[in-house]
């Protein structure tokens, strides 16, 4: 399919006046009363149903297919990549090929022959086919216990993954999780004793690479003491979308109308962060675009450059097509990310301490917030018992922190502070 230029998409002006004039001519009528009569005929008998811009999309690599379910007499497709508009043809699907991966906004605008207009925009994510790309590879794959591997035990999993679109982790206890590639470092805690086969599969299209190891977790030991840290990260993800859109401004039939204005709405759930004018036909001048205070829409305005007859010709018969670059943003609250880290107390350089590595904060979040909860557990007769737990009553836990456990003629003071990327918890015995 050859791509027509934007001005080759001929759509009727947004007016029913020509239809009324035709009816008057056919009936041999004239005058104000006849005009009223013709208006009644148009509104009650001839006037078509409202157009509906309905379609579904499917992408295969860079190729996009739009299943056309719209109604209307005319219209155009805008594929959001700066290519010329494509004409709308009733009941016919349309295909389009993008030149690079990315997020695009596909917009269909349809009209009936009275100029009633309807439009719909559908977001499309186009990804490059990767079957012919380099295969993924996994290097430096390790599974290391944080401290003594006693249940519940935390292991540090590391890998250096290249050429992967995604990574699938099978943790061997029923958990399967998906992460990105690159340098991966994550903390995983196993609650029960056992041997857990851990596998990592890196995917790139139909190609894959796999590495495996195991985590062996022993049963709790009587007389042992453990620190258990729960880290909860919250925040919002900002999705940013930049599109180049064609805004069609109907050329009026009223010769006295010298200005134009059209409101362009943001995509559902998005706010317009910025809007700038791109290409415009010579028929329009003094063009500007203003983003509304609530950022849910933008107003495009300007003046016609010459008499409307010439403007009509310059616009291709009915519409002036003005290109606008939009940057839109959407803030989406993310599900809390909860990581549990455990560490056994042991004697290190004369101090009894547990070193707990802090998880890496999730990337790509705004307004990120991290909350902590800390437990001290002891094991006796094969049973684990919590002897101290903070915070209490909804109070946030901050570091450094200190708490004391007391008994008959004894006490233990626990101290916790952050040192680099570790939380160090120590205990000191007292009377």
C-alpha cells in the first residue's frame, strides 16, 4: 500500500449546510421556511447515525494490523510515528510497518457525511524481533548463604546476564519470578529446611540460556539466635510517552470566521507534560498550543492565513493537518516490594553480631519510601520463638536502634545500625 500524503486524505467539512441546499434544490424550494423544512428532513429522516471509531490492534515485530470495526463515511489513520495519514476505508483492515521499536499511539478519526466526528486512540508497544539477534548468556552465576544456612535462611543470588529480554527464576520451592537482565543481585529467603534447586533461564526471542545451582537449608539449632529483617519498598512508576500526532482542524464554510481552536485530550490515565507545534500547512498561521492547568488536555489555536476559499484548497478540501509533539506522563502506584533477610548471631572479633545485607531499592520509582521491621528469634526444643519485635503500634523503625530484653538477673541489649549496604545487629549481655 502506497502511503498518501496528509493532504490526500479528503474528508468532508464539519457542516450539514450542503445537504440542506441539495434538498432545497431537489424540491425546488427556497426561503427561510423552506430552510426550516429542509432542516427537519435532515434531522429526522436523512441524518445518519453517529460515527464510531472502533478497532483492534495486533503487532508482530514491527508489523501492525488494525482490525477495522468502525462506522463512518470517511476518516483517517494516524500511526503515531510521523508517517503520512492513511485514509479510512469502511470494513477493511489496514496494516502498517514501523521502522523502530517503541511505544506508539494509533489514532482513528471517522466522520459521517454531516461532519459528526469520533476518534479513538490505542497505545501500541512495538518490539523488535530478536530471533536473529545474539543469543543470551549467563556469567558469574552464584548462590551464596548470607550467614549460617539455618531455616529461615537468606541466600544472595548473583548473575551477569547479557542479551536477554527477560530472566525467569525458578527458586525450587514453588516460586517462579521474572526479572530483567544485566547485572543481577537479589536476596531470597527460604523458610523451611531442605535442598532447593535454583535455575535461571535468560530469554531472547526464541533463544535461551540456563544456569542452575542449589540452596541447602538446615533445620534450626537449639540455642541459636537469629535477626530477621523485613524491608518494604513502595513508590510510583512514571510512564512517559512521546508521540507526534496529526491534529485535523476543519476549515469552516463561514467566510467571516478567521480563527480556529481545537481541544486535544490526553490519553486515558495520562497527563500532558509538554506540547510543541511541528509541521503546519501554509493555510494556518499564529499557531500555538496551551496545556490546560489540569494537564488533561491542550488547546490548539491559530488564524487562517488568507481567504477561506484559498485556505480550503491549501488544506486539501476540508481539513488543515497540524503536527503536534506531545509528551505525556502517567503515575502508577506499584505493589509493595517486600524482602526478608535473615542472619545468625555469631562471635566476630569479640562482638556477637549478625550482619544482614540490605536489598537494592527498586529502580524507576518516584516518591520511593522504605520501611523496616526487625525481629529477634531464639530456638529451643526445636521451636523458634520471637523474643523482640519492632516497630510497635505503627511507629516507624529508624536506625540506629536499641532495645533491651530482660529476665531474672540478666538482660540483653540489642543495637542495630546501618553500615554501608549492611544492617549490623549486635548484642551485649548485662545484669
